[in-house]
């Protein structure tokens, strides 16, 4: 009598080693503070110890939160030591800044030793990076000498399988030993990688099954297309007659991935193909960044804005500020402010882009547009929260409706708030987009920004905007 199989659950992969690594890192943070105190001969009595213990625990907790947000403890087999070291440094510096700021506001009366804090700041991340390096070195040495190694085979003689093999082959310290490529349709020329890529490793599924039953293979990675679920199901059923570990590698690269992540809902796997980078802590970080930049920039631009406003009023009739409807985050209409640079204020369903020698542009407006000074009022949009300092430039609603029908993924740029400057602008794509290719290039940079967003990328874009983003010959 056949019984219905239990579907089971899919859980995130956890490792006790990762838990130990967390504990070691937190111990090193506490230990580095103790070493800093001892180095400056500060003897800890009960009262002094309790005063330093609280910020130490808070600093460790803040580091843990930021490190989790930076995905620092997701397993290191596939991550480089450099990336992990940068993650540790960034996480600790962020935690330290928040800690010092909190100490200043909530406990200004206690006189913490600045020398101790200055030593604790570099000592904690240095000790953690050193510990992670030693850990990697030990495991890498053992794996290179045959300890804790794993054999694997790739089922799927296709580009994804070759890509996976190349990625693993570039990291021999992982201890993965490649057995070969296998496929149930190697006779189909249109699915094969070709002899140059597969070489002598092209084998049939029956050979894979035989090697798996003989214990020659530890892991099988299935890299078949997403539509081959019946074939995958049949393969897994037959591999169940062995002790091999089966891994499915879905080919999500056929999609235009934007901030893709995976999660689970009561054990049901959920893969996010297109998402925003500004969820949870990142959204708060982005907003704080905008407000800090506004605090820095507003005192600098206040007088120039006043001068520009007076000049506009004196040189041409009409309002000083031009308010135009554009799409903001989630494609919702927002009102974007600019200094008026034309004799008209178009805000309807048909809007003509500014072109070279455009008769609608005033003499002063031509200078303002070429130097991007007409966009200074948008810092008020940033202040009220409808825009960000860095992000995809907002387009007029009429232009959005035109290009969304002609450029695939165009509306994905509205997964984030529009910005005053962005990655497209520092790469020369601002001003008139008189061809579809120019707009496609601008959208390419917008989506690349969303894919790779980080606080440091925003700072880089702001810095480069000062030198590359203001003046442009294509801005009419």
C-alpha cells in the first residue's frame, strides 16, 4: 500500500562552528577592552568595572547586529578572507560610532579614558581578523592535506554547471574534489557545454548512480533548468538509493536579479528575485545618511540658493520654483522641486525633453541646467523624505510611461527612492536621452546601483559627483 510522502521542511543551513566563531569574536571584543585598560595601567575596582562593562556589552551587541546585517556569519567556505576582514572592520567601526554617540548623550558625566577607547577601536577588529585568519589557515591546511575533504559531481552539462565548477575550482582550500560532469541528455548538442569545457568528464546518469552507490561521491549538485522538475524528481528518487547528499542549484541567473535573497516560511523556501536593499536596518541607515548629508550641505548651499532665486525672479517672469510630478518609490507620484530654468512649466501627459539650443530655456536657466544648480531645491525633497541624496534620477511621469513599455525592467528603478545624483550621473549619463540606447544605459547603471548598494557606494558617488557629476555637455 502506497503512503503519501511527507514533504518535509527546508531550514537555513547552520553550523556549530559559526556559533563558536560568534562567541570567540564577542570574547575578543571584551578581551581587547580589558587589554586596553591594562596597557594604560587602569586598575578596575568594582565601580569602574561596572562602568566599563555596560558599554562593552552594548558594543558587543551592536557589533553582532551589524555583523548579521552584513551577513558576516553565513559560512566562510565561499567567501574570500579579504571580504570577511572588510566585513569585520565595517561592522566594528559602525558599532563603535553608535556606542560612542550613545555614551555621549546618555552618560556624559562619566569620564571614559580617551586613550583606552582609541586603543580599543583598532585592537578589537585586528584581533578578530587575526582569529578568523588563523581559523581559515588551520582548516585550509587540513583540507589541502586530505582532512575534511568532500568529493562532488555536477549533474547538468550546461553553462550553470560549468560556472559552478569554475567557482569551486578557484578555491582549492575548500577541500572539494571534483569527480566530473554528468548528464542524462549529453547526446543533445544544443544542451552540451562542448568537449573543450567538459573534456573527459561527460558521463551518463547511470555512471553517476553507480559511483554514488559505491560511495565514491559525497555531494551531487543538480544544475538542470527550472522547467525540468519532472526530470529532477526522477533523478532524486533514484539517487535516494544511495547515501550521496543531493543539492539543487536553481538557475535564477536567467532572471534580472535585484537584491535577491532566500528565506523560509514555516519551512517553505521562498526566493526573492527582485527586492529593495532598504529593508529593516538598511532603511534606517539610508535615512540617517540623507539627514546627515543635508545637515552638511544646507549651510553650504543656503546663500547660493538665495542668490539664484533672486536672479531667476529678476531675469524672467514666472515662479522661482518649478514643481513637477514624477514617480517616487513604489512608482507613487511625488512632487519634485527645481529652480525654474524655462519660460514654461510643463507638467502634463506630453512633456518634451530639453534639447540643444532649446528656445524654452532662459539664458540663466541654461547655466543652471548645465551646472546642475537647478536641482539644489531637491535637498528639500530629501529633507521631507520623498527623495534621497543618492539614487536613480526621477523622470517626468510622461517619460516613465513612455520608457516602461520599451525597456525591460525599467520600473525596477523605483524599488528605491529617487536621488539627486546617482551612478548613472557620475558615469556621464545625464541630460538629454535622445536615443533608446542612452536611456537603456542609464537604466543599466540605476539597476547596478540597486544591486550593489552600500553606504560606502553612496559616499563614493557623492564624492565623485563633486568632480564629475555637476557639469556635463549633454545637459541642456
